[in-house]
């Protein structure tokens, strides 16, 4: 049977990590996968996580099963972080999932059961895993205009014009903050307009918020999502602790549904649990146990918030320093847009060939779609990376 299989295509992000690891050049720089690095180029375990880990080791007395929905206190904490203060708090349900990709798949499967002919509209461009996951769930996928290659900002007029054609069988997938891959976020005004379109035309918003805290801060980053949740009947949300708790390998995320009534969300959650049972049964516990421990303890929460805010601040500084280097040492303001982008990523506007050139000639690994991970830079790399960008441009 295996001889009938086509040659597999490599994931454009994960395959880069392997290529980077095998590159013997000492000057190489990994700006591929979305992982935060400190000024030493390391991804340390956050202090809050280390402290929570000690508590969990001390207090956890069993490794017996937790349950299909994972840790309920964790689920409630995720709902609180995203939706506290909104009217959606009375009509929401969540399950813990293996990362946000697991959450995307569970919600994709849920849509396929609830509304089999759903078309999911994703931004052009979008996170490279959005289309594969939605298609794997058997859903149709369509693009809406999002990014202007010319201004390197959101093309709001074209985005809204496209979304005005989305109807009751459609789901519109939005990035809650820190758009992946472009770094260009929709403004609050656009969140309001998209909310009105959803109300008027009947599509369901789906917000993937995997980078809460990396843009303008924990609360600010959830502002658009909260407005929307307050004003629509139904909504789907995926979230992740990979980035803001640095729990990448622990696969810790959540799938959240907001519905018209408690009965609706109870049914949606029940279906999610049977889908999870048929897919992975239960999510891994460790990451969620750590996050729960932090968020249930005021002192640990304060430490975590401080660390997250330092990471966010460092990203802003890296963006500024890179732009300054490009301006001061290379006399170009062509890349000033980098400073206006949010979160880990920026799209440089380079072609596949230019990204290959960056990789082959300079050992600088960015994604083929032109995305670089600002969080992968160290202050030390900046002069080298700036020079390579100018040479390749
Ligand atoms: C990324 O976009 O680099 C991350 O979200 C990692 C992943 O799973 O693709």
C-alpha cells in the first residue's frame, strides 16, 4: 500500500529547523520557526514556569488520567485570560488541546460535523498550517485579501471588501494579534467593522490568538477579540501557551467556543470531547498543570506577567535596533515598516529566491514566504543580518 503514496511535501517551517541544525557555518542565524530567544540566543525556561514546576513536582501525587477535556482549571484560566469582562463569559466552553494546532484541528472537525459545507476564509497570506489543518478536517478553504506588499501594512479596504461576501455557511479565520506571518495587525476599527459584517451577513468569526502578550500587552492584544465576543452570537477561538508561557514542546493550548446559549455550547463541548476521544483521547497534562499553577497564584502570575512584558519589550527593541542599523549603516529606510509590525514576525517582501539567497549565501534562515522571526535575532546578529538584507534586496 505504501508504494501508492506520493513523495511527501516538507513543512516549510519545521523543515527549516532541521536544515539550520545541519548547517555547519558558525555565522548562521535562525529566523525560521517562531521561538523566542534571549540575548544569548537561548530559549530558557521562564522563571514562573520553573517555580510552578517545583510546586507540581512537590504536590502532584499521581500520573493517572485527567479527563477528555484536560485540566478544567486550566480551561477556565484560558477563558479568563481571553474573555474576562465580556458577555461571552456566560455562554462559553473550552477544552484543553495539544497546542493551538490541536485546537485548530478539533474546531475544524467540529465545524465539519456542525455545518459540513463550511468554507473557512483565511487571510492571504496566513499561518502556513491554517490551510492544511482546515483541509485535513474536510473543509473548503478560501483566501481574503489581507496584506499590501507595497505598504507592508493591512490592506483594510480590500480585506473588508472581500469579507463583505462571506455568508452564513462561512467561517472567517482572523489572527487575534501578532499576525503570522506578516506582523501587520488589523486595527480596532476594523475589528468593529468585521463584527458588524458578521452580524449582518451571518458568518462565524474564528480567532486564532497564539501570541497574546507579544504585541501590545496581554489586555491590549485581546481587545479586538473581546469586542467581537461581546457582539456576536457564535465564535470559535484557539489559543496557545507555546509562546507566552514558553511551553513549546509541552503542547499546551485550548479550543474555545462561544455560542448563543449555554445549551448550545454544552453540546458543542460534548461533540469536541467525542472528537478528541477519536483523535488523541486526552491532551498531555504537564504544560497545563504548570499554567494552572501560575494563574491560580497571584505572586507567580505577577512574575509571569513581568517576564512576558520583558519579552515583548525586547522584541520592540530588536525591531528598532534593526531599523536603526539599516538606516545608519546602510542609509536605507526601505525597511522602516519592520518597526510598525507586531509580535514575533515580519514579512520582508522578499521572493522565494531572495529568501534562498539569504539562506545559501549568509546562513540566515527565514521562511520561503519572506517571513523572518524577529524573536530569533540577538543584538549581536543585527549588523550581519542588516547587511545581508541590504545585499539581497
Ligand atoms: C510558527 O509559525 O513558526 C510556529 O507557530 C510554529 C509552528 O507550529 O508552525
